[in-house]
C-alpha cells in the first residue's frame, strides 16, 4: 500500500469517526433525558421520530451513560460495624476442624441414590452429632467456617440449636450482617454475651434493647439466678410484648416451675391470646397444689367415680355436658378437633389437668397399678387412660408412667395401661435413663423391631449396653428370617446415629453377604450385608469423631 493510499484511508476513517460522533451527539441532544433514550430503545427507532438509526441510538446511550457516571457524587461511607465480640472458648483441635469442614461440605450431598444408600457413612447425618459433642466440650467454632455453618443451619432447621450454640457470640454478630441469616437472631442462645444476672442495670438494658434470642436467654439466666428476679423482669414489659413473644417467655418458665410462679400464671389466664392462656393453664396444672389444679380436680371428680354396685369394682364415667365460662378461663378449649366428640374432649382436658394424687384418694387408697387395671364402664377406658398418660407426662410422675406403660413383654391389649406407641414413648421420657433403656430392650426382645421405632427415639444416646445388644440381635433375627430388608431401614438409620460404637466388633460377622434363602426377598442378602457394612463404618467414624474432639 502506498503512503498516499494509506493517508487517504486514514483521512476517510477519521472523517467517518467524526461524523459518527457528531450523529451520536445529535441523538443525545434530540432524545433529551435518559428516559427518552430508554423509551426509544423500547419502542424502536422506526416508531420514535428523531431517534436516529439504531446505531446512533446505541452511541447516544453510551455517551449519556458516560456523562451520568462522570457526574456521580461519591456516596457517604457506611457505618463500620462494631468489632466481633470475643469468644473465650478453647480452640477446636486441628483434626476436628478439618473434619468439620468435610461434614459441612458434604451437607448438601444426597444421602443415597437410586433407592440404595450404599455402604459408605452418611456424613450429613453425623453433623448434628458432631455439633453436640463439640458443644459438650465447650469448643469454639473456627472463624473461617462460620459462614458455611450458618448456611447449613439456614438450610436445616434440625441443626439450628446446636449450630448456633457452637457458633457462639461471633456467629450471632456475623448473622446480623446478612439478612439470609436472620433466623439466628431469634434462635441463638446468646448466652456467651449475657451480662452478670446480678448486674440489674445491665440486665434491664439488654432486656429492653436486646434481640429476641438474647432476651429469651437472658430471662433463663436471670431465672436460674433467682426465680423472683426472673418473674419481676418479665413483668416489666409483659403488657407491651407481642403475643408470640409472650408465649415464648411464658414457656421458658417450665424450667424451675414452682408454686411461687402461681400468681403470675393466674394473671396470664386472662391474657388476650388464646395460646398464652392455654400455656398458663398447662403450667398451673403441672403444680399439684395450685388453685387451678384444685378446680380441675373438683370437676374431674364429679365425672369419674368408683362404682361398687357391680360384681367387681368398676370406674364409672359421666363426661361434662357443657363447657362453661369458668372452664374456659381455666384453659379448657370448648371446640374439639375434627372427628372428636365434645364431651370426650372436655373430659380429657379435665382429667389431664387434675393432680394424679387425686385418684388414689378417690378410689379408696388403691395403688396406682391397681387403679390403672380397673375396668372402665361404657368404653371410656381409652379416653381415661390417654388423659392419665398426658397427666403423667405433664406432672413427671414416674409411678403413674410405669403403671400406664404396662409390662413390656405383654402382648398388646392383654395388660393394663396404654397400647399406644406414641403415648408409651412420651411416658418413657418420664423414667430415669437406665430404666427407660431397660424397658425398651425388653420390649424389643419380646416383640422385635417392627413397632419399636418411636420407643427407640426417646432413649438416651449412645444406647446402653442391654438396649444396643437387643437392637443388634433383633436385626440379625430379621435378616436370618428373610424379612423384607427395606422395612428396617428406619431402625438401621437410627442405629447408625445412636448405637454405641463399642458394638462394632459384634457387627463384623454380619457384614458378609449370605446366600439367598428360599422364600426370602430378592436381593435381601446383599442389602443386609451392605446395610451392616455401612453401620460398622459409621460406628467407627463416630468413634473417630469423638477422639478428634477430645485428643
């Protein structure tokens, strides 16, 4: 290319660029405000006179955008958040820190695929147990893992109590900076940043200005320090609290509930919230000496009596015919749930709120076990026993719980007490831990695992020796009987979380695949072997987790 040709082309290009820029300036001036350019772009240049060609419109938009940006005034700097509070808990051991990172990274992975879980442990199911162990040892969460930990707690509500306790004050501080973690402001204990319960000024300041979670934790701490001080603190703002907050605060009085709480609870019976009134009535009924418990006992005694005219002593029941205003004030809900009769609904509420000590006096001094064994006329037995079950749980009465549970080895329906597994599970929670485990172990030995899932859920982890052996033996019997393996997947999953890791050597012999027997479910042998392999691997991993957290 000659120099003349190059010079001519460059001149043309410069001229063209200058003409293009001039067209853009013309469109900018013609279009007017930024809104005019947007309108022209939306409608199209052919429908907007004076907008120019599409290319000119784009150039005009670019030009005006540059001018708008050049004219921006810098915004004022935001207020820097306060420094994170200190966390004086011991540092997490390095091996445990690496393990936590792995558990958090695996939390979103599916537990199993294609309907089979495989033989590898489910790490997501071990995270709650890891957090519980870390909290038992009072260890501090690593700062770099706090965001991932809060994300895990946001995705899984079952993790929140343990995760927030482990996150501690720095986790709560961080959660305030991200709206996606707002759940922590209502769910964290905040106990690590609470003032001294004896510092009245600091306590009152936090009570009036703190987050809800901090206020709940503060009320519990002050109440543990002095029940009267806790009630007095709650009374200072009770009238102005939201109904849902009043309910939570009132529920916190369960710990350390005593007769000294009765005046405050009696006032709460007149609360404008139905749920608050019901909770106040429930707490009062848990105090056998309260005036409400006495009123309920008087009503229940007029409905339930001992009929001595029959050949054998029989309990006679005459359910209430109405739910008057006084009953409603004492917490009796007038409207029954769907499918429930009004009279049986009212009767159950009266009996469950009556002190259990009323009935031996009412039935001639009979022992509790004999009272439960008495026949009940007119098919009122199930209703009466169910109400006694609720009363035993509410009043934490172990003697009544034992009588209503009945013998663990007895076939359903052939012994005194309740046959409902849900009611039995609640009654078991009243018993001491060793007695609870022993009862469930004997139940499993007599009836197998098919009905034991709910009962196992209330046993303390790790399962005691007798209970663990009963579960392993029952699983082996089910496998040898050729049972359908998937029907025991729930119990197997529970065993992975709850069985004592010391049981793993006994399970080694069960990990081999057995030849299929005639009549057994197709593929059952392989499934059972796989399930036992996963169980052994999980127990070993749980043992490793404990060692890492307490080197």
